[in-house]
């Protein structure tokens, strides 16, 4: 199941389950502003692209589902790389379509 991470991994902005957020295929999570304006669509951890994070329903419309049964994660994440390393990767990959990375 998708982990709903609680923060933008770059700017540390809170991203509650209903927030607009971007994720890569490894579930790295970023706010739209960082994903688009700072990272230019390049995940600084894996080099992949981003998609909008889906919203998990608050209610259990089916038994065992929804935020009431599967709450968001609480472990906050931060970059494993320096800002220089992130900038270098973004510069190298920002003009390469995600499917070709």
C-alpha cells in the first residue's frame, strides 16, 4: 500500500493526506512547488519523474480501507544528498523525458 508521507522531503512543508503532493515510483514525496520549480520534475533520490499523489478516502467505503484503517505515515524525510548534488542531478536530467531516464 502507498505510504502517505507527512512532509515535502525538500522544504519540509507539511503534506497531510488531502494535500496536493507529488511522488516518484519509490514514493519520495514533494510539494508541487518543489517538484516543479526547484526539482523541475526530477526526483533527487532516484532521477525518476513525478505524478500526483492519490488521495486516500477518509472513510472506509469498503471494509478495512480508508484513512480510518490505514493512517498516513509519521516519519518525516529529508534529503540524503547535498543541495549541490541535487542541483547537479536536476541539471543533468531535467530535459530528459522521465521514460528515457
